[in-house]
C-alpha cells in the first residue's frame, strides 16, 4: 500500500541568463507560484546563498574552487532537482491542509477547492515531514557531492511542500578531442557550412589508423554537464536515480509509488506543470516552424518554376522559316501549353504540401500509438483510440486528395503531349508547304532545284519580297523594284 507518488524531477539546463530570474524566485519569492507570505517564514534552508545573487554565488564558487568551465552563453552552469509528493502523502505524515479559497481550473479535480498547508507555527510542521526532506536532501547531496551544492531549501509557502536543490555538475576528468596541427603546432581548419548555411571554418579532428576520432583524458575539476550525466549512466541515468531513490526512501520507512518503470510518469507541482506546459508549447512552435518552413520552400520552388515557364519559349517554333502560317495560331498553342505546365506545377506543389501535412499527421499517430501502449487506464485508451482513428481518417482523406491530384496531373500531361504532337504535325506540314512554295517560286524565276537539294530560305524570302513589291506597289514605284522575268 502506497501513501503517495514519488516525485523527483531534474532540470539540467540553467545557463547564465537563467540565473537572475531563478535567484529572485528562490530568495525573494517572486515569480509564477502561489506564494503565501505568512508561510514563507517557515521555509527551511540547508544551503543558503553567501552572495547577493544566485549568479554571483555560482561564479564565486567556480573561481574559489578553481573549476575550469567554458564561459559561454550556452554553458549549463547549474542543475536542479525538486522533491515532493501529493497532499495525500504529507497528510499521511500528519500535516494538516486548509481550503485556500481557490479552485482547480482544469483536470479531474476541476471546480474542487485547492488545499494548502495549514501552518501558523513551526510546530504545525510534523517531524515526519521534516525527516522526509532531510533524508531526501542527504540522498541528493551524496549523489552530486557536498561541495557542489549551491542552494537547497524546503518551501512550505506554496500549494504543496517541496525541496528545491541546485548544484553545479562537476567532474574530475573530461575527454577532449585531439585536433590536427601543422608543423608549427597550429590547429588545422577546414571550411564547412553551419546550420544557417553560412561558410565557417572548423578544426580538423585527428584520427587513428582505423579512422576513429582520437580523444585525450584530462584530470582536474571541470564544470561539464554532459560528462556529469554520462558518469551517472547517460541516457539511463535519470531512471537509475529514480530507482535508487525509491529503494533508499523505502528503506527509510516511506511508502512512495515509483511508477511504472520505463514510462517516466510522475506527478508534478503546479510550477513544474506550468514549466513543462511551456516547454511543450515551445516544442510545438518549433515543429510548426519546421512545417511552415517546408511549405514555404515548396511555394518558392513553385513560383520559380512558374516564372521559368513564362520566361522560356515553349515549343520554340522557328517562325522566320515557316511561310504561310498565322502567328496568332502558334501563340495560342504556346499559351495553352504554358497554362497546362503551370497547372501541372501548381498541382505538384499542392501534393508536396499535402505530403508535409501527412508526414506531420503520421508522426502524431505514431506518438499517440506509443502513448496508447503505455497507458493502463481504459478510459484514456479509448480517448487515444478515438484520436488515432480521427488522425487515420484525416490521412486517408489526404491520400484520396493526392490520388485525385495525381490523376489530374496525369490528364494534364496527356493533354500536353497531344498539344505537342499536334504542334509538331502542324510544324512539319508548314515546313513541307514552305518547301513546295519555295521550289515553285524558284522554278518561276529560273532557279531550279533538284529533289534532294537544300533551299536557302533567306534567299527565297528576298526573291518573294521582290515579287510582292512588284505586284503590290503603284506604277510610279515600279522603277525601284527588282526586275524579274516570269
């Protein structure tokens, strides 16, 4: 029988820019939480700040302890942990709660009153609650090292009691890359392209005879978040800590439910939930940005294709060598051909965009199916099944639309082939007609061509213009005309 759920949550990405706001929330109790100033005096500190701000505290510890670190804006200077449980657990330890006057706005408790610790004197905090946090602090201190703890405090002034624990991820050795150098000992660089598409110079990493990258190990004191968690187990480090903590706290006499191993489920305080909701929104915005980026690239490519269709001369007729055709007929064929190609490009663009949306929906379906396999609650599974079915129906509709678009493209391509075939036949007939006219004109003016001889169309056009001028101009202009005996 469990008295509550185990909540041990880590955050490993506090950078220099994050320390200001975090420090104000921890020490001045200003932020997003529901702080009760009457209960703030009962908060208990294991490790307090010796400097005016959290940021100064961190940099002071780094300097005083001669810890090597990368002083960049993306360096993870601080890690944190929160230990808590649900109200039912603290009630089992003897803590009393009262109605806060607020109600739950979402979830299964929507509309129900929010209960908060009923603390007016220090004696209102049961010893068992204090012991629970003392034991939890000792576990975390042994995990990260006493000298690396920057701040640790129990907060009783919010909706649920919890322990805040912040530390620097310090390791005693690091693996560093070994780079190629020239004869003067200078690192060799090569040109590459960064994520933004800009050219950038990158150092060339040295490789062994098998082609593997070479690393060297350095000992000392290093602030290195990645290496810190790798020493604790890498990808499995969080799960292992959860297991170890549950075993430790159980041996201390507390009965907390670890959760189904592997599903990473845990209950959260309101502040934690808001923080994770914000992270989820940011992730969704990133996904939406990537989707819109793909759609925008498709639009740009389509616009380029349409522009090229307008610029190039479709079917490229050699007009000056074809006598007797109408420019209007040829231009109409060209315009029609351009319109078909534009429709074709637009249809392909729509299909590409649908494929992006299908890819997005497919990912959502896969994620829902994964979550569905993990959920044990029958009602939740039914809701997931409904969502999966709706997404599959949407994908099915999108595939039907794409099939229809493919059919339209196929029809347009067939029409374009027929137009091209008709134009080629027309062009061939016009060339044959032109050839016959030129040969007939040649015979009339004394230029006799054999069946296989080539005709200079430029010359024949010159003679034809002379004949036209002779018969089309008035008598007074004939003196200027070319004399051709017929």
